[in-house]
C-alpha cells in the first residue's frame, strides 16, 4: 500500500529532521505555517481522526460531543474519519485530507517530520498527571513467567510506528535481554493494541507488548477480563496520544482548534466515560510541546536507529 511504503520508518540513522518541504525558523521542531496565504488551508469541513483502534465506530460516539464543540468554536462542519492504520492516518494528513488528529505516542515524531503535524495537547488528570506504560503481557498457563521465557516463542507487536507497541519493547529486548527479533523470538504484527490484547486474552499470541492505558479501558468496557492476562514487564511512563492540527491550517483557524480543546467541558461526556478508567484518569486536555514532551520518545527512536526520511 502506498501510505505504508511512504511513511514506514527505516532503520538507518536517527537524526530527527523535518521533511525538506517544511521549514522550522523558530527551532520548535515542528513545521511553520506557510507565509503565503494562498498555501494556507481554510476548509469548510474539518476532518478529525483518532489513532487507529479495533472498532472505530465506538470512538465516533466517544468523540461526538467534543466534535460538536469543535464545530461550534471553529464555525466549521466537523467529520470523524475512522482510520484503519497508522500509515493511513499519516498519509491522510500528509496529503491534506486530515486537518485535526490524535496521533499515538510512537507516530508523533513521524507525523511531525513527514506529515506536518503540529501537536499541542494531551489528555491528563484534573491535577495534570498524564502518561502510560508499556507492558509485556501473556496469559495464565502460557509457560511465560518472565521476559526471558519469550525466547523461541511468538511475540506480538502492533505496528512499526508504535512506541509501546514496537519501538520501546524492541529496544528493551535487545539492550536488556540480548534478544533479537527473528533470531530469538518470532515477531508478529497485529496492527493495533486492541488486537494484541485480545489476541493474548484469547491465547492466540503467547506474549505481546501493549500500552496499558488501552488495556485498562478494554477491561473497564468488559472487552476482556483482567484474569485473562498477566503482566511480566512494565516500563517507565511515556506521554500518551498527542493532539494537534496540520501545519498549513490558516492561523486563525488553528487558534480556534486549540481553543476548542482547552475549553471543552468533559463532565458527563463520552470522553470522560471512556478515558476516566485510565491510570492516571484522563479528564482534560493540557498543553504540551513536541520538543520537550516527546524528547524521551525521540531517544527511543535514536536507540532503534529510526530514520525520519520521508519517501
């Protein structure tokens, strides 16, 4: 598929840099808005996409009240775009078909470098706490009780753009446990955290690396039972999904998009119901910067030798 070919990371060098089509004159590591008004976007309908999940229809309802608020603040029609993969989401923004989005932790650097994504917000608790951990999970009776037991078995990842679903666990397995994919264990790619979690719960995968925030929400919704999975490793805390807009939105419109995120009242909404089960609970949007908040993720990319060359 074209999008996957264009935007999947290669493993050659790790220097973070924007695609040559973008400029960064203020050093904030994200693309500048085009100075030429003719190159700025002011669409009649804003297209919004949340990071790929197992059932996008569920999240269309979760985001409904927020999207109504976004429409009211911006004065635009707003449409939910149910993306099926990270590559499709990246390509949609790169091609100008996606205007506002939540990109998962690992996709943020590639979205910024290749698609002109400008992240500015993240979910947090009311007291400002945020983040999630990567967990390596298995199922009871799998024969896996510690990370070393994965050797010789199948290990499920989500996609190569995912931080907790691929990059962080791959770096961990290599650096701390001396295990290489294809040599010491068989990698499998499920496409989404939901798929990996369900796959382990149903005993289709012996082990998987997942974002525990997704797993907690699935348990809260009754998709899986907590006794179906066992955690054998838990990482440091990472930033969660970053929300932002396409770099070439008209500045006045981009400002209204930001206003909509920070003025949204979560009380009694689908967002509150869905994300309050996270730990810490996610109950509001807080401001972030790609340069500072995503530094730890770029460090993992560096350890993985990720290249940000956009083909």
